[in-house]
C-alpha cells in the first residue's frame, strides 16, 4: 500500500510518500511545495493544487492523510 501524507500550509505544503510492505514503512519521496508570499492567494492555491495532482499522477497512492490545521497564539 502506498500512502501520501500532506502537511498543509499556504507558504509551504509538506508531503511524503511511503510504501507499507509487510507492516514496515519504506520512504518513497518527500518534499515541500513553496509559494511566494506576494502572490495572490488564488494563484498560490492553484500552484499547490497542481503540484499535489502531479504527485498523485506520478506516484499513484492508494490512500492519503492530511494533517489537521492548527492555529494558536504564541505567548
């Protein structure tokens, strides 16, 4: 089974793909999709969407996991 994990973010979206073979995880690829802070938000989201679609097309994961967004105040 191949699993795509995504750590969402507008400036940087992290991703990793692992294969589960006989109960063990084997790294396939990992990386970051970066967008420019000055670009319009729709353009940034389109870039992230296109990059994730390309990952799915190339690596054909069986499942995906998306980290929940967390917003907190730094004291």
